């Protein structure tokens, strides 16, 4: 965890497992088929229903546990954040200079699917695929938009050189091996295609010194979020390495954009004032979601302790004398054109 952006300059052992004993096959073949279908249905249901912890619903699929819930409260927050980011980027859905008629596009960690849906509407020529470890996307989508349950940290099974654009946003607490993910994106982009990664770096700052360095519950909440990320191996400062990781993977024409998100509507600029209002709601209503699982499971603290901290944080944030902001980092790079 840092309060400033990081500087970017026994193999022969045999293990024998016990044989798996087969279940007794039913005598009726029709029953066997029905039983198998029923079992697969129950697995799908388990993935769809998720796991309930501390009154919140979490994804039940994926190589690594995702720290944030996937219930209705969280879905509303994700959709609100989409509007916040679009407004922050001057009403731009993305920043990479995409061609006018892309054919295939991928949104990893799509969440509610809102980005993929807007992308599909914008590019009717393209098939837009959104993937996530939780089936929380809506059933009614544009005809050129589709969703799949998939873990981006596993091996990608798509054909290589097949996507014109790959996007990932706010994948904090999700990815454990960023270079591998970025390398897979490189392999699966067409020559000339773009990868775009965007994420908040939740370390608050202020340009006028109004944010106290000590004794602030809001700062403690952000520090705790970063500590949880470090505990689970999720690289809390990952956004500041996107640029270097893309370069190492072979991307060219890499561009980094850093936006300031006011943490309340304290900014004079009308657009940033609205962004700040959305961010205030995001933190006031979403902080429990950010912290609850990691606070109890990884830091060994109680939900009651967290609620006390969050109550103190909310008192601070409604007072707009703290002119604080967090950074939103967007980096995109292009796979070189075929020679």
C-alpha cells in the first residue's frame, strides 16, 4: 500500500490420488439421462444463486474469490458508476481510437453488462461478448450482444487474433496475475486491435491540504480496502502498472489518462460537481460492499466494528470542507499491425 503512485521505471515427487469410485448406474437409461440433466441444472443454479455471507450475495464461481458482492444493491451501484465514468470522460464510453466498423469485441469482468450493452448499440456491426464469473446480466440485450460465464484468469478458449477491442474496468480484487491477463489479451487481439483497462485507485488526496492525513475515517476505509487487496494478492496499486505491463506484452501506441474524481460535490465545475455527487453516493452506499468480506475473512475483524467505522466515514463525507479526490486511471494500447 502506498499513498503515492508507485514508480514504474521438489519436481520428481509423485503424488498418487485414490481412484474415483463410480456411482451405481440406474437401471433405466431414461432415468440416467434425467438424473444427469437434473444434476447439471443444480450446478447452474448454485452458480446463479451465489453464496450468502453476512447478509450479502457473492459469486460462487471462479479460480479466486471475488471480494465484492453480486446482489441487487451492488448491481445498482455498478450501473451508477458506469454513468459516473462516462460523464468523467466527457461523455465518452471509451478512449481508445477504435475503427468505425469493428467485428468482434470483448468486455471482461462485465458485471451487469452495461458497458457491453452500450458498446453493442454503438457498433451494430460487431459481436460484443461480455464475460463474468456471475450471471448477473439482464436477459434483454441488443441482438449483437451476448454474455458468458467465464473466469478471465483461466486459459482463454477463444481463437487467437480474433478481437478488435478488449476492455476491462474496475477489476480490483479480481485479478491476481495481471501480466498473464494482459498477455492473453495481446494474443487474442487482431493485429491493430486495442486493449483498454480502467480502474479507480482508491487512495484519497487533496490539492489544498483539506484532507487530514491522520484521524480520518474515510482515509482509514480506503487504506483498509488497499490492505485487503494486498492480503488476497490482488495488487492494490495495479492501475499504475498497466502501462508498463502492456509495453512488456508487446503493445504499442500506449496512452495513459488520469482523471480526478471528487469524493463529494465540492468542485466548482458543474460536470465534476455531478461526478462528485455520484461518487459520494458510490462510497456512502457501497463502502460496506467494498470491505465486508475482506474485513471479516481476511483481517479477522467483526461486522460491528466495520459499521462503526462506516458511520464515522459518512459523517465526514457529507461535510464538503474535505476537497478530496481519488484517481481514475485509463490505459489503452494497440497490438502492432501485421508486417
